[in-house]
């Protein structure tokens, strides 16, 4: 169902002559008088001086045979809106993937940090043990010194 909708949307934003997606520039979607839409580039390629025969239904669209004025067909804004909508949806999907990736990295970093912390705990414990050992040694040596002093006396 979802795949079908995307396919339908893609058809609505694709020129059926050159099979390129419409855009805001040279591939602007243009309505013919029969309501079929082709891109501006294809329009320029297949138009005659005053008329164009629709490539889908052969209906003739004309500019009223006025050669002097530039022939401007109405733009199919719906196609452009759908295009923008699709790009936004795609961006949201990319953003979600980015957030998911960030969350994954955060979790991994947290795990690593926790591992480091436990290593650090061990190191601290070892330091404390070493400190204790040192103090023991010191007190022992002091006691030993005192004992020596005692015996020397
Ligand atoms: Zn085209
Ligand atoms: Zn047509």
C-alpha cells in the first residue's frame, strides 16, 4: 500500500515524455489545455510556433497565434507541491535515521564510558590498595626502625 502510494506520487512529479522529475527551473511542470502536464523543456522541444499537440491525447493547445508575445503555459503547482512534500518526507526520514544513529552512538559511548569507569574504579581501588600497602610499609618500616633503635639502645 505504502509502496503503491509512493509510486503514484512519483508518477505525478515525473514528466511522462523525458521521464525526468519536474523542478522549479527548465523542467517546470506545464499544463496543456487538455490538462495533461509536460515539463517546460519537452514543451519547448515539441511545440510548433503557435501550437502544440498533446503527446498523450493529441489535443491541440495554441497561444492564439500571437507570435510576438512569449508563450507561457500555466504551471502545474500541484505537481510542485507534491514534489516539495516528497522531499520533506524524505528529509524527515533521513532526520529520523540520523537521530537513530546518534542515539546508537550515544548508547555505545555510554557503554564505553561505563566500562572505562569500572576500569577506573579498579584502578582507584588498586591505588587505594597500593596506598594502604605503602602506609603499611611505612608504618612497618617505622616500627622496624623503632625496633632497630630499641635494639641499638
Ligand atoms: Zn519532459
Ligand atoms: Zn492531453
